[in-house]
């Protein structure tokens, strides 16, 4: 009986080591996913981290903002004169 207890303890120790290895492998997988996400292009949207496309939207909006500014100035002049 004494020998079987030692064997059970050894098996439990081996199982715990295997569990630790599996956890470490999962952790490494998560780290790789994070690295892939950070190194990937701005194809993903909505996660808050990829704000690389916002300058493009800003540049596309500039002409409309300038047009609105000019129209408001001309509208103000016509309102004062008219």
C-alpha cells in the first residue's frame, strides 16, 4: 500500500506539470495573437486600437468643411446686404 501512495503522488505531480505546460502554451498562443493584431494592417475596425484610417476620413472631409465655411461667409454677406 505504501508504494501505491507514492505512485499516486508521482502521477498527480506529473499531471500538474502537464497542466502547467498546457497553460504556458495557451499563454504563448495569446501573446502571438496580440502580436499579430498589433502588426496587422488597419483591416479590423471597431476594436478601438486601429485608428489608422481616421486621417483618411479627415482628409476627405476637409474640402467639405472649406466649402461650408465659404458658403457661410457668402451667406452672411448676402444677409447683411439684402
